[in-house]
C-alpha cells in the first residue's frame, strides 16, 4: 500500500484528484468507481476546476458508484444519485448514459443487485475505485461482520452508520434503514483502489484498518490484501500511526 500524507483536507483532495486525473488522462475511456460521503467532495471540486481549465476530458469516462440508499428517489437531495450530480456529473462533460448508480427505487433487491453486478462486469470491471472509510471501518456500505465474498447486495445499515448520517436528514428516523452496495468482493476486483481519509476522528480507524489484523470486523482491513491500493490522508487522519 502506498500512503501519501497530505497537510490538510485541501491538500488531500488535490493529491487524490491528481491520481484520478492521471487515470483519466492515461485511459480516457476508463471505468471509475465513485464514492459519496463528505470526504471526496473536495476531490470532486478539484476535478471540476481542472475540467473548467481544459485540463480534463470526461467524454469517454464511465462511472459506477459504490452504493445507494434503498427507497430514496433520484430527486431526493439525500440520494447518492443527487449527490453525484450536484458534486460532479452536472459540472463536467460526462455523458449521462455513462454514469451508473444502483437504483434505490427498485424494491426487488435480488434483481437490482444482480443487474448492477452484471453491469459492472459488462463494463469490463473498475479501473480505479475511490473509497472513503466509515468510523467503524465500513467501505461502501459494507458494515462490520459482512463476509468478504459478497458482490452487490442489500444491507441493513448499522445503528452507528444511521447515527453518523442522520446529520443529513431531518431526524434519525428519516435515514433509510437499507442500502444497495458493492460488496467487498466487487471492491477487491477493482484494478486499483484509492482511499481518502481526513480528520482526527478517522485516525483510529485508519490505524486499525491498515495496520491492524485483517478481519471482517473492520471491513476496510481487507484492502491490505489488494495489490494496488493508495491511501491519501491528511496529517490528522494519520496521527495515530
Ligand atoms: C457513508 C458512505 C461511505 C463513506 C462513509 C464515510 O456511509 N456510504 O461510502 O465512505 O459514509 O463518510 P464521510 O466521508 O462523510 O466520513
């Protein structure tokens, strides 16, 4: 695993955006696996800035997002569909048909998960998967205890994730209780993985995930087994190493 230490959030965002840019420049028709959460927002902002300067072209890029809440429609401002449009897709020249997220409004979990798995395969797999990390070590919505061999599946969110995400909703009751997510197996099949982390509140989990034992109790720890992982984190997130 390569670790890049950034000074702060802005520096982390720029360093990580450089890695995504390099991927897009080297392979203009690459498949990017994208993530939501607050951590990658600065990275997306940086990509938009470089796009506006004429340094990046997304016209052939394909994207697949990690996860989506089950039961939220695309126009709900808390859906990941909405987030991706707000933070990236609406500001760059990526064709709408090249962007993909699980369909949160599909009630048939089995159908949706199979279709999303097939879609990723039909694109030839993910070239670069971007990840954030939850406080309990979750990646995508793979919560502690999830088996490492799962493809796209429907998960019941843990109380701690519902708590962490309730700040975006009117109340904890409004946070959806389920989500569709790429499984650990899907994530591990990406050719390259880029993980971003920022802030002191992530320091403990960054230490446990990347320097502790590999265990389903800390889903991100499985990344230690992948042969091309880059962690870009700021000093605060690396302060417990
Ligand atoms: C959410 C997302 C994850 C994300 C995590 C951390 O639950 N499903 O993909 O990595 O939260 O989010 P943040 O970056 O806001 O700390």
